[in-house]
C-alpha cells in the first residue's frame, strides 16, 4: 500500500469505510481530496455511525501525514484519534509497530505531506481539546477552504500577486500582473496575460558551470495546438484500481492520438509535465498538486499529467496513488520542447544534481514525504507546468523546471486559476518574443562547462 494513496480502496483499507464506499460515491464523495472537505453536517446527512465517523477522521489524519500504512491496525484498535494522539511513543512502537520517525510525524499536528510544508488545510492546534465530538478534525479542514481561497484574492476581488522576490522573468511578471490588478475595480474581470515563472538556477563549481538562459515569454498557443497526445489513464473514480490485480479494477489502455487542444476546448486545464513518474520529486509534486483537487474542481479546471514516455508499469505505480487526474503521454515530447523554446532541456545528473545545492534541497524536501521511488525510464528531460484557458484564451501560466525538482509555487498556481475561472471566453493578445532559430539538434544540455 502507498503511504498516502489517492485510491479510495486503499484509503478505506479493511475497515468500516470499505462497506460504505458505494454510498459515499453515490453522494459525490468519490475521491480522497473531496472526502477531506467533509463536515459534521455532511456526516449527519449521510447518517454515518460513530465508528464510521471515527474511522474517517483517523484515516484523513493519517493520509495528511503520509502514514496510511498504519490505517488498518490503528482503526482495529477501537481507539479514537484523540485517544491515539495521547498514547506514548513507546506504546505506538510496541503495540502498533510504528517506526520511531513515523511516531514523531503522527504526533506532529501541524504536519502535512501534501503541501510539502505546513499547510493550512490540514492544520490543527496543538491542544488536545480541539478533537471534541465526531468530525472535529474534518470540520476544521473544511472550514479552511474558503479562507484558503480568500487569501489568494485581494479585497477588491483582483488576484493577489504571489511571485515573491523572484528574479528575471518572475520579477517582471510580478510587476506586470500587479499593474493590471490595480487598474480594475471590484466588478471588472482581470484580463489574462501569460506569466512565465521559473526559479533561478545558480552557478556551480565556483561559477564554472552556468545554466542556459530560458525564454521569458509564454509559448504561443499556435505551437501547443499542434501537439498530439495519447491518453493513458482517465480521471480517477472509485473502482479504477489497477495495481491490485484485474479483479479490483480496469486495465489501462493506450488510446489513439488526439490533439491536446481538445482537452482545453471547453474547460481550463493544468498540464503537469512530469519528468519521470517514478522520480521521488515528481511524485511528491504531483501528490501535492492533486491534493488540492477540490479547489480546482470549484474553479472547473481539469488536472492532466503529461509523461514523455510510456512504460506501463510506471503508469500503474503513478496512477492513482500519487496522481488521480488524467494521464497522457507525449511521445514526441512536444510539451517539453515548448517549455524549452523548441528544444528539450536536458539536465546532467552529475553537475545538475550532485553539484547543485538547490537540487539537493529539492530532493531533501521530497524525501520528507516518505514516498517510494525508482530509477526506471528517462529522467533527464526537464518538465514544468502549463495552465491554459478554454478555447482560444491562450497560456495563462507556465512554469519551467530549471533545476531538478523545482515545483511551481502552489499559491501562484491557485491565483492564476482563480483569475482564469472569472474570464470571458475571449483571447487577450499576448506579447511573444521569437527566440533565435534552434539548431539541428532537439536537445539542449543545460549543465555545460
């Protein structure tokens, strides 16, 4: 079992929730991120028993801390979450087989793996009395949603800029978007102007190794409209389990090529271009993003992961455990080339990771999740993210992975999505800088001496 899987079957485990999965799904509670927004009144409407409420509260708490491997044993103990939190570390180790490092995470009530740091949507005070009667932890989570969304919007209704003190294109984008926001009143819609964001990639080895320059302008929509992809996995729903054997779900199949533009024809899309689905940093980023699915749903925005190669076993490990959204393969790696202005941005493992302090920090951040990982497949072509508006709206945001393991800042992503869902179906003109004509090779080594 994955320690924090998005599969409903793995989430319910062998406990009482497994018996009511059909009822939960019929009422619209058909994925783990949505379950995390359930309140006490929702449980009353569903007529959940005390045992079911306690099990749900416990498993959501464990899921937030990437400790789902202990779900069955803790639930079978008959103890409620509040009581389990008061058990001494030595008892958790001896009676429940919990590792000592996991005990610390279990007792840390401010911990949340899905955000990669302290997250408001799973934060609860240290005082034990916040765990009052049924659903207290659930209620606190659901109450954080409006506040979380509100914090990403200015009082006048305009999107708040969160490109904090970045350099290069990020700083320019921050200044540009802020100027647009100031000129619109409460009832106005803030027009979309494409934003390119990336983190600085510092020089290594006393300045001998420098990263290549990346483009500072959004990819023209005409480039992305020419891309073809093939669907590997649909958006996850109950019963689509593929890693537990054919008796538990459906077999994934590779569909014929389709234009990627069909995906954003009517709804906005977030494309997460995954460098390698078995990579620890890629899995952690995907899990962190999909954990906010209920917010993206409220914005009517689709979540799509783009892979640069198809390895069937890797897809089954990646979906739906770390990512429950649609998965497509871009065999020609055109999305990845678009992020590099026509060239694949290839990183060097030695100079781009081992001699790169930022990459090592990114790795350390990802290891805190405790996710499993492997080295299967091509992992040198750097990825990123695109957020596209519906129809001819164009690119609202693109993030470029300059250093291995760079993640698009979550607040930036939600800011853009919040703005995007307010837009009329029209295209705002985008200023596109035409880079120099690429050379004959399609690959660009970014970590050269």
